[in-house]
C-alpha cells in the first residue's frame, strides 16, 4: 500500500473516531475525502485561508487530536506535505493552544 493510500485510510479513521468518540459526524469532510482522496482533501483544506467548520467543532469538543491539521504533522504523514503546508497546520493548532 502506498503512503498516499495509507494517509487516505488515516483520514477516514479520524472521521470514524470523531463519530465514535465525539458524537460528531463531519459530513463535508467525508465528502471531500471520498471525492478528492485524503491527500488532496488535506492539501485543499490547508490552502484555504479559513479553518474548516470541522476544525472549530473538534476544538469545541476538546479533540483537536482528531483534526486533519494534527494528522498531517505526525510521522510518516508529514513527509507528504510541503513546509508551508505543515506551517499552516502548526499555526492553526498553536493558535488554539494545541501542541502537536
């Protein structure tokens, strides 16, 4: 399985965990991942000037560990992203007091 395929599966896993552990169903997130693939969905979200509603909801629930931003900073996934993309993820998390 390629690293990109593994990342796609990891994106689906954080969706399922948000449902199970937070009673939150990020429908738009799943739609993006299903249509674009996990890697392109993450890159698109990181390119956006605005944080997603899902990110805000996870923050409200105290579960930023389940955010795409936290996922992309973890090894080995961080290898799939540029330094600029990783900096965006780091900044979004640190603004809310989450250290990845």
